[in-house]
């Protein structure tokens, strides 16, 4: 599956709405690992609807492969819905933390300027070290590593990506229907099928 | 998350305090279970203790190995159409189920497997006979769940049955800790499950796709139907026959679909795939509209994918949306249960006959008969062939038996040549190709269809993988006819070594015990034959025998199964020799 044309690959943001079930993370992870595919980023969190959990998964693949994978994920019993989007279709952020020696910051005015230019914010300031935080796209958080490296960067960590879907009103309405334990016959599984290529639904 | 709890039972059932183990047994009875294949052990003892009180109502078959137990459950499910139920203890008991789970998963067989687990407070401590069964079985189960509190048992069991049998069926594991089995709790009855909010077993049928499919079919000059097990899983044999007969379209089967339409039906043109029939393979690359019904385009069926039916427009009927476009791109996807979609399609297709097109299949059949089949089924000299054993059996059973094949050359011969008059009569390990499947699956099939003759057809290699299940036959007095076609080789591997590895026969000659003595040790009648003149008489004796019977037939050592689509070749490059 992953031997496809490399040129057609791009980052896709897969959003999975699920029940909160022990073992589901493993089931979803093996959908990728059995195909020898790397997960670029994975985040789990609550969703806008109480009791429904949300995974954000980032995969670098062709759309054809992504479409097949989303169907495999949606096949899991505890998965309510799966959507996939390109980076253009979502608002996304990653957060990073940087720990640097405080004396360097205090002594070098240049460092302070660089931090400000990169939108970093101090979270903790202690005598021995200071922790900065930035939030943004990958290139932005990456950039500050390079900047701080010469000044004794002690520790760096970046969070998984979280993403909000730009055109999500329809999905939200759909999900709220799932809240109702007994769906009526009017719950039309396919109503979004014709509204856009990027939307997958049964 | 057991959403079942939200459905209050309609009647207020009498509440009583019972153990988790007893609740499980009562639940099984409520679900209509009559037979369990199992093996006890420490972590499942409370369930067995409860079973003791219900041993009249629930027939427990004590197997000789948990792999035998789960294959028996599979055979039971496939012969009866019901859910197979298997019990195993924790640790090694549960891990012995894994091969059968993988087999049931890939062949969509409904199973509920109950495994015992160590006490909840010991989970994760490397306790005696603790294995992480939920993680190990996740990739080979449709669903699994660990129960640690008796209060969860009724809903978890109801959910297990619902998931196993609904939509595209599959195996489910319920891992129940020992404390939950022992725990006394307030049992309010078992209510079957009919809805899980995150689970849509059958996609909603879209009329416009049915219409598009019918339009494609109606303008086709050379339409061709491929059907798989989905027809049987949907109990849609009648609907399928009606569709085929009205549209007049030639239809070929995958080995999982064999028997859904009788072998001798005029429009049944034979078997697909690597060792399938000549015409269906060649003409796949000549048809103009390919209609796939409840099949998943396995690589053993398609051969080389980029040269598979490229000229055809494809209509794909399947209940599992993830199968659509997985291997072969569908021009028109018809999502849904074929029990529902086929009648809609039948209404819209024109009544037709495709005589010229059908004749093409017949012409290829004639070539195949002349070059392959005649010598395989009706040899007059030399040593016996597997094909003639199957042919003689067909004549004696008239095609009414259930044939349970193992894996290897014997499987291909059985699937190619068994005459099947009835549905659910060809039981084989299709997707996983599990050697050792036949004997235990045949035992299960007999329990699932007690009125039918059940014949296990196995090679000398495969039979030795689960031969201990002769003990199950002995103890449960089940009537299974066992044919071992002994070529003194791991024949299918030898065939590949001959054809593709310059006859370098690397570890494929396998010795056998004296099977007749082994059978005798288990109190099972048996006979070994090496001469053609004894074949028919021996088969008659076997079929007439009251109770199980083992017949060993010495067949020619280096026969090959043909036709064959060599690996990496297109279906139209099928070889007759
Ligand atoms: C459990 C398992 N191990 C190995 C194989 C690989 N395999 C496929 S066919 C075959 C040979 C089977 O020999 P036998 O049972 O004698 O059947 P024959 O082909 O001779 O009819 C083997 C080893 C398998 N399918 N299953
Ligand atoms: Mg053999």
C-alpha cells in the first residue's frame, strides 16, 4: 500500500470520533503498523460532544491510500466517524517547549530578541533555567530549535498536532445524532457523500 | 463502554443473585446456543462450575487442543449459519486460539470465544498463566473486550453475539477475569443486543447505484458474475439464483462461495483463482462488465492485479464498505447486504440469455476436460489420483455431503471437483490456508448439521497437525468420515519446488504413522487402500459405516494440480500443464 508514487504523497489530517474504549488506540495503531506505515503525529482528546473521544492522526501518504485507511478505521466497532483532510482544509497547531540556561538569556540581549521574533513566551523562569513555549506550524517550532541550539538548549519537546476542520458544521450535526442511542430511520448515512471529495462516510 | 445498558428490558425480570459464571451460561442459553467447544483450566473454572449445572441444556464438546476447539467452532458456524462458541482458559489456552481467530477473521466466520483471565488485581503482574489476550487478539478479532466485573457480563455477552453475527460476521473474544466469574451479583436477565451507537453493520442501500448497476448490466454484451461467501453469509442463495437466472449471466465462484449455487446449475461456470477453472480465469480478461457479489478480490483470485479485468467495468456488491475499491476499483459500488440489494437489482435487469458468451465458457471447459480433468478424475492406469477419490465420492453421495477440506493439493482438488448440491457444504480455510483445519472443522460441522454426511478430506501433512482431535471424535461419538489422500509429500509445496525451484525438494517428504492403527487406538474404524479396484468398495464401506471411519488412500506421489495461474502472472496466463 505504501509503495505508491512518492510525489503524490502529502500530509493528511485524519480525524476519528470514537467511544472511549480501552484497547481502541492499539486497534487503530495496528491499522498503520501492519502496513508498515509511520504515524507522523497522534493526539487523543475529548471532542465537542460529551462522552465522545477524538483522535487526530497525521499521515504522509497518497489520497488513495488514506481513503482506504479511513475505511479500515471506520470499520472498528467503537469508531463513530472518520474524516480526512489536507492541511489546507484544517486549522492546525503544534506546541513546543524549550529549556535554556537562564544566565545565557539574561546576558545576551540577542537571544531575547530572537525569542520575541519567534513568538516564544516564557512559561517558567528560574535562576538556573527558563522554559519557553511556542505554538504554530512545524516549521515555526522547528526554527526555534536551530536558533536556540548555539545558546545551550537543554531540552526540547513538541506536542502532537491538533487540528480543527474548517468546514465542520455538517459533521458536528451528524455527530450529535450519534448521541441519540436509538437512531431513527431518517439518519441518512450517505447524506454528505456528495458534498465533497474529502468527506468520507458510510 | 457498553451502551447496551441503556436499553431497559421491556419486562421487569425477576432479579436474583447469581455468580458471573452462571450469568454467562444463562446468557448463552438466551442467545440460543446449544453446543460449546472447549477446554477447561484454572482461570475459567468458575464458568465450568456453572456449566456443570446446565450440562443437559448445553452440549459441551471437550476437544483435545484449543486450536481444535476453535476450528470446530468454525466448522459448526459455517455448516449451521449460527454463531460458534468456544471456551478456553487463560494464558496458553487463549494463545492456542490465535490461529483459529485469524482464520475466522479473514473468512468472516461468526464466533464468540470466552477466555478465562487471571484475577483483576493480578492483571499486569505476570501472574501464573497471564497473557495479554486483548492485545494479542486485537488484530485477529472483529471486537474484543475484557470483563473485570460480573455486572458487565450480560451486556458484554449480548454485544459479543450481536457483533459476531451482524454485518460482515467475525470472531469476538470476551476475556473474563476469574473474580468476575466468581462474583455474586444482582442478575436482572439477559437481553440480546440490537444496536450499538458507533457500529453500522449494514450500510444503507443507495438506489441510484442500483440503477446505475442495472443500466451497466443491461447494456453488457459479455457480463460475468463472480460470487463469494457473502451470498451465503447473507443467506441470499435464493435471491442470487433469481438474479442469475433472470439476467442469464454466467457465474463463477471463489472457494469460499462454492455451493451457494449448485455445481450442476447451467450458469455455474466454475471456480476462480490460482487453481480455478480455465474459462473463468481467461474470460475475466475478456468480459465487458464484471459483477462481483460478496467477494473481496483476494490475490489468489486476481493474480497480477495490474493485468486483472482492465477492460471491464466493475459492479461490486459488498456489505463491507472497506472492501469496495480495496483491490479492484469499482465503476459502481453497491454497498449493502446482498440479501437486500440483489432483489432490487433483479427487478431492474432485463431478462436475457447470453448463449454465445456462455458457449465460450463451455468451449474452455471442453479443453480443460480433455487436457486436465479427464485424467485426474477417470484415470485407467497408474497410481490413484486425488481427483478420482473425489469423483467416486461424488457418485456415492450424489453431491449431498458436506466436504471439509484441509490445505494443499487436497484442498484444491476438493474445491475443484466436489459436487455440491447444497449451500454451506464446502467448508475450507480460504483466506488463511490453515493446515490442520479439516479434522476439527469437520467435527464442528457435524454438530452444526447433524443430519448430513460430513467428510473431512485431508492430506498426510495437514491431518498430522491436528490428529489429536480423533480423541474428540472418540469421546463425543460424533460421526465424521475422514479421507486421507496420502501422497507422502507436502504436496503443494513440492509442486512449487518442482515448478519454480528446479525440483529442489527441500523438506517436503513427510512420513506418516500407521493411520489405521492410530484410528484403532481411538476406537475408530479404518482402512488403507492402494489399489484402484478397492476404491469404490472402500468408500461405500466408509459411508455405510455407523460412526466415524478413517480411510487412507495412497495416491500418486508427484501429481500436480492444474490449471495454475503462476504467482505474478495474469489470470489469462493460466497454464494447463
Ligand atoms: C499451518 C500451516 N503450515 C504450513 C503451511 C504451508 N503449506 C501449504 S500446503 C502445504 C503442504 C500440505 O501437505 P499435505 O497436507 O500433505 O497436503 P497435499 O498438498 O500433499 O495434498 C504446506 C506445508 C500451511 N498452509 N499451513
Ligand atoms: Mg500430502
